[in-house]
C-alpha cells in the first residue's frame, strides 16, 4: 500500500471534500425544508392574526377586563409544555411530539373560535400554548437531526423568511375575515391551512428515522434524566401571578390588595423555582449552554421590551391609526428575515463564530433601539424612529438563529430536546417579565399615559442588551 506522501500529484477522481456542498433545497433535503417552511408559516400566520383580533374577541365576549390573563394563558402553558416536549423528544424522537402538537393546535383553534364565554376563550388560549410548546421544540430538533450541521443556519434563515408574508398579510386578513364573517373565523382559518402544511410535512417526517439510540438514551446525566416537572410548573405559576398582579394592583380598581398579593406570591414563587427550572449556572451565565440560555432571556427582554410596546406607543404619542402602528410588525418580519439571511451566508459562517455574530446583532439592537426610544420622547420623527427599529430587527435576525444553532452545537444529540426546551423557557421568562413589568407600569399610568412611560420601558430593554453584550464570550465552555 502506498502512503499519502507517495501518491501521485496529478489529479484523479474527485474526493469527498471536492464535492459541491449540499444545498437546503436540493432533492435530498427538499421534503424536510418544505415541511418546515409550511409549519413555520402556519404558526406565523396564527400569531399575527391572533394578535390583531384579540381585542375584538375580548370585547365581543364582554371580557376586556380579562384581556391580560387571555394573553398570559398561552405563555403559562407554553413554559410547562416545552419541558414535557424536551424530555419526550429525547426519548421518543421528534415525530410523535410534532404530530401531537399539531393535533393539539387544531383543537385549540376550534375551542377558541367556538368559545361562548371569556373563560372558555382563555382555556382555548391555554391549549394553544401547549400546542406551541410541543411544536416549537419538536420542529427545532427535527430540523437539526434531519439536516447536516452546515445547513442549520440556512434552515433557521427560512424560519425568519416564513414570517414575512404573515407579518405583511396576517393583520389585514384577520381584519377582512372579521369584517365579513366575524372574529371567530380568524381562529378557524389556521385549521384550514393545517391540512396543506401537514401534507408538505409528512414526506420529510417519513424520511427521517425517529429511532433513539439505546445507549445514548440511558446516558443522560442524573440532573437531566430525573429533572422534575415541578420547577416548570412553579415558574409557570409565577408568570401567571405576575402577569395578572400588576394590572390588578395598579389600575386603580377595588382589587388592589388582591393584585399586590398576587405580585408578592408570584415574585416569591419565581425566586423559589427559577434556579431549578433552568440549567444549572444560568443565573450566573456559566460558560456553555447556561450562558446561551441566559443570553436568550436577555435578548427577549431587550428586543421584546421595545417591539412589544411600539404599536401602543405610536398610538398614544403620535395618534396614528392601526395601519400605521401595524407597520412596526411588518418591519419586524422583513428585517428580521434580512438579518437571518445575512447570518446564513457561507462567508459569514466561515469568518465569524457564533459569539461574534451575536455581538454584532446585539450591537444593532442597542443602536437601533435608540430610535424608538427617541421617538417615544418625540425627539425624532416617525421615519428615523422606525428606521432604528428596522436596524434592531435585523440585529434580532442575526442573534436568534446564532443562539439556536449554538444550542445544537453544544448539546449532545440525546439531550438536544431538553437543551432546546431550556432555551425556550428562558425566552418565555424574558417575555413574561417584560409583559408583567410593562403591564404594571402602564396600568399605574393609564390615565396619564405618555411617551415618558414608554421611554422608561425601552431604556430598561436597552440596558438588558448592554448586559448581554458583556456575556457573549461565555457562549463556549
């Protein structure tokens, strides 16, 4: 046998390394790619349509006072569902979890659409959170296991791109459906889209083996294998109490004592359960997965704390109609997708590691977020303020897929479900804290709501982005 040094230098047949790289939309990966895109598009449309129609539904059911709990219901059940989904995926594979999530999604839409009262409507929203948790975790793991590692950035870019049309068309479609037939049709529409999405998804599911490696399935660390569900339930309960406690305590009504009690119990429950519900070391951003989860939490606070209140701020401080206020949602979808597309470029993947991409994204969020803050104070006009938000959205498009792919890089395959669930819990916690804090402040100032209130909220969010910038070097152990 000749050694490599003795081999002839003249070219021979192409080697494996000389073959052109696999593409996401090649015949080999097309069923998986199409199925994932269809699924994400379905979820995006449901999200945008629901946000647009929720106030109308609450008024129709004479339950506007329960609008906060209706918003919080899906968030609470989501936090428990992702823990269940993470453990289930690692034991049984993504296919069963994903199909169960889709069935639950259909049931949730039917319950919500047919709700005779606000209590049933809230129950439907809670069921929707369960479906979202099962679908989110299983979709991410399915994508990671079905595609080679070098295509992960590209598939996460398609996630963001799949939000563009729903962001542009979802609110308008919801408004048209409500005007023609009624608000209930808006919740039924996603079930009509579920059938074609499922038809596109099935070929990809059938092509990917769901067999769990027996040896790896028994090699889970004790902390992960036997992690109880109780901390997740406690964290979800804390989120529920904090979400409803602020408005109850500070809206000037007769339920102030109940609201304050809810806040105290919620805060105590949060402190008691947060450490156990998240990976060990998350609160101190220990290197590796704990730091990635901590960054995901701070990222949601930084971005969501601005974007979540931007439409309301535009309405309050600039007296614009829903169409103009809704532009912020369209900007979010388009420029998030642009940031994700930039992240997926081969040149970007080669030249910048995940930490560098997250740093760049957080920098864009910090600089861009100044635009909406100054807009809230009427220091700048509508165009420069929203231009800043577009820049921040592009930064989010860079950060989000970078953190998602890093989770799969750091976690062994048999723990990817639980690692993904931890990341989703961190994101939900960030969103819940932003919603609870902002809701309490807005409730306290609802009679004298002005740009200063929104400037405070956005300033806190920018502070979270700056803190996150100091932690990016801890992403790798």
